[in-house]
């Protein structure tokens, strides 16, 4: 019997690793997931053990291949994962210390040192972004200054997904979408920026070779293939960072900048494909490389659905998410005069300030649980509108596919469409970084499954006027 050709994808997320198999038509055949802990040894610190990712990858891939039951033939495996993290390895390829993650905020002094060595405007022009606490370069500088013994042992610096690639293949590599989130990568040359690294007295050899997102970065090692039930010599495709991979899976192309996406997960993001390197001079939105060889703007709010999750855990532990959303639906736009600032983890767009903190304003004796929940939903929508407003002079999307768990809420979706004033595409599309990684694997193997844009239902925006006064309050309160 002829075995059907499939692509595999994995996504190294912040809370779990997901593995996924896709057939030649782009349909998902099977999924597997393994979770791991988030380490917070000090306030503002966010770490994970890379070996926990690797254990999760081994278990998830083994389970995935078992579910395919011999009927399907994997063609290649694509990689994706959380961006910006730093995995330091020693001479033998062993982990030096736990990885610093994208939301780690310990590197304020390192950012100051970077800006003294490389002026902010020059950094933005070269790398698409100002020096940022969550990016990888600041983590390397922090390691050198604060943990010199660990830094002295470090010979290689990898991103989270590329660590899994190293464990699969024995090869050290990176690709442009993740590399462009480091502050050490020149977007125009698509190479590590030797001048930036020289200014900081960092050895460029710490960073691995950069290969295209669609490139075969290596073949799976025989012993690993045998353990996981995968074909010996299976191609491992470099893949893309989570935002680029998810967008690629949805068919978002730098050749079609009018179609973007709106992600409403733990964090929130507006994704805007771009054909060229267009930057905001103030660096308020990110510019990264896309998996298709182009670029994309990304406006980020750090606590989107994370704000609602925080609210439920801390202030309404007896309520389910669905109950809270039903309460919010009872309240008119404006949340009874209550304004919520979703800066629970600092903020990226447009403030670039890890020290910002969330708040409720306008509370009165009339304010109850429904008004507070409604204010949370609106506050997140307003923060995403802030991002969209910064993007407009650079190239904002005219329509956006909605992804993430928060997008399953009818009331929140309606608020977003009305506040952002762009049509939102709901349902139909298969989403997720693991899916995008699997599609990259399929295409590297010569297959071109149809893009999952069909059957999308478009929610047209309603009137913004009911939100105008509330948004004005939100802006006037300042960061």
C-alpha cells in the first residue's frame, strides 16, 4: 500500500510544545501536546529549562507518529517556537543555564548599555527595532555582566526552536524570522550585524549560521529517528518564529499586504505583511523577516487574553470565562465609565516600557463585575487600536484574520471589530505556529497544499461612535 505523504510541525510554546501532522491537502491528521513549567525565580524573571522542551518534543513526536499508524509517510519536519529567547550552550552543546524567555524583563541595564554603544535610531535602521528588554541581544549582554562564569562557558547562543533543531540534527542554525527578533540581525543584509556586535564587544561566533526559513537545515540523526519512530534521514526544515509561522500557515504573504492578522492569545498582536523594510523611526512597532522571504510589522500588547485570565484568577475565581463574557455582554460600550489599562507585564506597542503597570480608572459605587469585565475587554481592544494607529502610515492591513483563544468570544470579537474599524475573518482558517511549520515542511518536500483562507466568515465593523468617548479617556489617561 502506498503511504500518504505528510508534513510534520512542532511549536515550542511558552506553556507547551505542540506537534502536528498535515496531509498533502493541508488537512490536520493528528496532534500531540506536552506542557512544561514556567520558572520565575525572581520578580520580572521568566525562564524555562531547554531540556524540558526536548523531553516534550520527544514525547509529542513519538505519540504523533504512533497516531499516524504507518499509513502516512513523513516528508519533512518544520520548526517553530516562541521568539527572542536565549539558550546558551557550552563547547559540548550542553545547556549552560535555563533559557531566558521573550517576556523576561531583567535586562533594563543591558538595554541601556546597548543604547550607549549603538544609538537608538541607528539600531532601528539596522535591525528594525530599538534595543528591547525581551530581545535576545540584551540577554547575552546581561549574561556577560551578571553571570560571567556562565558567559565564559557559553560558546553558542540559540533560539528555543533552534535548540530543538540542534537536538534533532546535531546542527547549529537559525533562520531570518527568529534572528530578526534578536537586535543582532541586519534586516537589509539578512545576516548577523557585525558592526552592532563589535560595538558591544561580542564575538559573532556565538551565533549560528543563518539559513532561509524554507531551507533544509539538517537531517534527523539516526538514533533520534529510531526512538521517535521517524524515517532515518528525515529532513528538518528551519521553519520560523511563532508569529511568522502562524501567519504563513494562514496564507499571509508579503506580496499581499492588504491582508493581515489579529492574534488574541496570552499576548495580542497585529500582523501586517510588508514587501520591504519600512520602519517606524521611534521603533514603536516591530519589523521582522517573514517566512516567505519578505517582512512584516508587528504591533504587540503583552497582556491580551492574559488580562482576562488574570482577572478571572485574581478577582473572579468562582466564574468561568464564558460566565464572565456573558456578564460583559450585558454592559453597553464604555463599560459604565470604567477604563482598564492592560499593562500587567509592561507594554510593547506603542510605549516600549517594561515598567508600565495595569490599572482600573473611573470606579464608582455603581461599578460591578460586569462593568469590570467589559472594561478589560475594551482596554485590550484599545491597546490593539494604539498599535494599528502607529502602523497606518507604514502599511496597516485592510482586513485581518482573527486567531487565538480570545477570538472564540462573540462579544470580544464584536468589540474588536468596532474598535479597530477593520473587517475580521472568523473561522474556516487553520491556525497556529505548528501548522505553519508543517506547511513549510510540506512545501520544502515539493507539495503545495491549498491555502486555508476559504470558508472565512467576515465580521464587518459597526459604528465606532459608542466607543469614542471611552477611547478618548483611555488615551488621555496616558501610559
